[in-house]
C-alpha cells in the first residue's frame, strides 16, 4: 500500500485552501470603484475646508458641519472599500489623514452649532461694525459671551 501524504494542516480558524491561501488579486473594476469613492471623499473634504476658511456669514457653518460629517462617512466607506479592494500605495495612509482632518472639521463645526447664539450675535455685530474699534468691541463682546456660556455649562455639569 503506497504512502499517501495528507495536505498540510490548515491554520486554526481557516479551512485549507481558503481565498487568503490562494492570494487572489481583486479585479480591476473593484479597485476603480474604490478609487472613485476616494476622489469623491477628497472633493467633499476640500469643500469642507474651503467653506470653513471663507468665514461665511452665519448660519452657513451649519452647512459646513453637515458636509464635514458627510465627508467623514464617505472617508470611512472609502477606507473600507480600499482595504477590501487591496489597493496598494499611499492611498490608505492618505485616507487615514483625511479622516482625521474630516473628524476635526466636524467637531469644530459642531462646536459652532452648540454655540449658535454667541456666533450669531458676533456675526450680526461684525456686519454692522465699520471701524477697527467697533470690530475689536465685537470680538471682546464675543469672548465675554463665550466665557459666560462656558461658565454656565460648567455649573450645569457640577450640579447635574
């Protein structure tokens, strides 16, 4: 009776001959779809940054916050697709950096929404301020209102 050799044992948790053992390459169409989503994420992030840098009048920061959250979601989906499509190169790392920027922008814009009253009053004051002295007064009033709001929030946290 000839000796029959059995196949080598499979690693725990994976059957022998699973796709990871065969090192299948993803198809080109999957990679193209993943990269298309990366481009859409980049565009959404660029729009978010541009809107935040333009210092638009109030309540446009709400739109910026929505776009920032949307770009954050797009970035997460893009990263998952890039990983599953096994796209090589710097794309996953660039996506990770973009996700950090999108999260920061979303938090920053969300802070403006929480402080709606203060930012709104500041925007109205700046719209009517013609001189540098009036603009400085608007800024001082804004800083005072922010400090009062923070004190209110701290008191709520301590008593609640």
